[in-house]
C-alpha cells in the first residue's frame, strides 16, 4: 500500500468494543480487529497466532472477558488490548499482528507501507 487508506470514522470506535473492518492490501482483502483502548484507536489483523484462525465467532462479532480483553472464539486465547499480547490460553505471550493506524480529523486511516510487516 503506497498511500494511507480510510478505515472508519473515529466516532465508530467505541471504548472497549471490538469491531471488524476490511481493507485491501496488495490485491488481497484483509480483515482487522479494531477498538479504542484508553482513548487510543488500535488495530490488529484478525488472525489468532495460535492456529491462524479469525478471532471472531461470526462476522463483526467478538468475545471479551470481564476485564475487556479480546478472547479468541476458536480456542479461548485472551489478548490484552494495549499491545495485543496473549495473556492466557494456547498461545500465551504471542502477539497479534498490529496494523499501523492514525486518527486525525475525525478519521482513522491505515498508514502506508507499515501494514503487514512480519
């Protein structure tokens, strides 16, 4: 991706709620988990590091625990929302792949050339 890409309006990201967004990268459709955590917009690829499955149980439907952490619907891995690190479950200490985003002028945008670094 050579230019930043509109992801969503900033007011669509609700503190502590997870949603699914899609974007195109190098001709492929990719899915993201996005949220707002402590006032900051966050985005990760919607792929659990345990077995590469989507984290959601249905389109745009995610599980969370009582502390507001993201829970993988397939195997119960629990990810904290600050860095996307697994704090419990089969892939403990693994990280979700963060996607670089920026929030300004009421928009959340994916930053160019920093999206899918391994």
